[in-house]
C-alpha cells in the first residue's frame, strides 16, 4: 500500500501545537497558537525535516447564541529556503444548533499572501464531538472541504478527514491527540496524499 501511495505523492508529518485562549468579556475571546510541522516521510523515504513553524491569532465574537464571527492572522517561518514565507488573513463564521448539539459548522475565507502572489481559499468544515468514558474524555471527527484559487491557474480542491481524542485534565488544560488525512488536488491526475500525526495542548486562562 505504501508503494502505491508513494507513486501518488505521499507525505507524512508530525504536527504538534500549543494554544492559549482567554476571554476579554462574555462575548469576545482571543487565542494564540504556535504549530510545528515536520516531515517524517516524503519522496519515498523517511526523514526528519522541518516544514514550517506557524504563529497564529484569532479574535472571536459571539454575535448571537451559538453563533460566532472571528478574524485571524498567521505567519509561517519556512524550514527550507526554496519555499516562500506566508502571511495569512482569515475570516470565519461558526454555528451550532444549540448548547447540546454534537455537530458544529464553520465557514472560513482566507487570503494567503506570498511575496510572489496572493491565493484565495474557501473552506467548509463539519465537526462532530462527543463526550466519552472510553480512554478519552471526548472524541471528535472532522470533515473539511476547500477550494483555493491561484493566480493564472485552475482552482485546486482538497478534502480533509480527521479523528481526535481529548483528555480534559481540568477546566483550564486539555490535550488532544489524533491523525488527519488530506487529499490535495483530487480533481487532478497528480494527487497528493498527506497524513498528519497531531498533538495539541490547549490552555484556557
């Protein structure tokens, strides 16, 4: 199976992250995240090579019960000089039916700004979360589809599937572990398969 994937461009990454969240008041909250993405496998070979380090920030406003608007920005420090550094602006809307809903939805638009060009991206995500007593305190399943417009190129489409388990140590600290699969350019012949091994530390102040 690995050989079959390798013929279609398989990449495997480690992706640890840490997020700090805090509330400014009852309706406005902010978060800061640092994320590391490191190659574990690419070009049909195993390796340990930094892909990038990303710093990001979001400010979220609850405009109505279970309805949120957010603005964000991020910056990527690339591990290889051949890749351009990226500055990103993000706008998103999240909603769920009620406080007890297990499904949450998100629409996000992004402007990915590089020295050579700006790429526009539209993303739609559905997240299912459920409390559990088996191994984890909570499990989440995520499906996300997106389309990205490149200057003078055809749009590129991507599908993302993820499964996470979370331990909630107390009301301030939790730890997520899981895996994510991304199929890039799935409308093109040269598809790319990306697998991410994820860990995320969340701190609420």
